[in-house]
């Protein structure tokens, strides 16, 4: 059946397009012991990320070129061992790749769920404008995505913190969770994507870009590195709340699935101990003690 491609707008045979690039799931499978589970459906093991009929084969190829560069030159080096690297340089292909991800995330949620988190007509109208601006930028029909910029927050397992309410699941969320959503309020909205421990916020509407520092992805290229980043308090609150939410969803895993998880962990105990997930568990225990596991325990009344 022929349909209009969401990128080129031509009538074509559409492909099942990945919302998050397939290299993200591939990396998780290779580097996180045990089965991969999606946060909102913890009882289901997943083999791939969400898909939607969006693009023709020609447009899939356009995005594939950006993704290959980003995976090889940024994603893999950062997620393998960010602390062992100096600055990781990127070219113009990085912004193309990241905008294509934010664009797909916004399309996916608007078409499948209707963006229930966005309540005002102003924000919904900005979503339409962002989708079109991002589409034109991907196709090189505009030179800049402004004002719908991309903020990339590179994260790693926390070595220390001074927060009073840090999620007991934070480090496991950082290294082992597949996640994307459209988040917002009356005066802000972002297409959120979690690419391993790289957190992407595609700006749709925000009250002030001065609240961010060091996160904007440049059109012509730049680098990411271990340094001080500034983000809005509401964004940190979202990340912390999201960590708690994913942990609570894990507590809803059935007893049968819990046994499978434990069995898989035991079979891969040596790999777990040396993996980023193992180090994340150790850090969560260091910060939260028994809370690190209490938050994922199945409740008696579940």
C-alpha cells in the first residue's frame, strides 16, 4: 500500500522505521547482561525499539548515513567508557542525526498517543512548527533548526552527589534503560530520547535557553566531554522522576519474569560484575543502601 513518506512527502511504499536508532538497542544487548525490557512494559522482553511506518527506502537511507557516523564516532565511544576519553568530536552529521531522532519521537507520540502531556493549543501548535522545521533541516532546505534546537546531556555513572532526593535507581536508569517521550507543561515542551547514557532534549518550546549551558549541539560540529553542564531544575526533576518511575515499573514484573531475570543474571554473573550495569548497581547501593533494591521489589499487594 502506497502512502506519503513523512520526510519527502512523496507517495511511496513505507518502511517500518525505527523511532530510536537500532544501534541503541544493539549496544544494550551487547553490553547490558540479561534481557532488555521497555520501561512501560516490564514483563515483555524486547528485541528491538519502537517502529512506525514513516519513511520510504530513500529517506531511510538518508537517515542511515547520519546514524552510522553518530554511532561510530560519538555513541559507541561515549557509552563504552566516557571517562577514558578526552573530547569526542562531531561534525554536522551529528545534529542531523539527533534532529531526526527528535523528529521521529515527536511524530511517534503524536500519532500513537496524541500528546496527552501537552495541554495548551500554543504548545501543540509549536509541535507542528517544530516537526516542519526539523523536516526541512534534515533535507538541507533550511540552514538551521532554530528555534527548535537540540540539547545533548552526556551522563555517566555518578561518582558522588550532594542531592537529598536522588533516585535510588538513577545509575541503572542512566546505563541500562531504553526511553523516549514528549514531555512538557504550559510553557515548555521537549522531545526526549535516551541514547544509552546520552540524554537528548529536542526543544519544542521553552521559557528561556539561558537555563542551559554547554548542552546545545552545534550546526557545524563541536565536541562532548566530561565537564560541568547546566540544565534547568525542571529537567533534572524529570530525569530523577523518570528514574523512580522506571524502577517502580520494574517492581510490577511478574514473579515468573523475576525468576527469569534472576536466572539470567546468575548465568551472566561474571559479565555483570565487569559491565556498566554492574558498576551502576554498585553505585546505586553506595548512595542508597537498601533503597537501591527496595524501589524495585514487588509489593505484597501488587
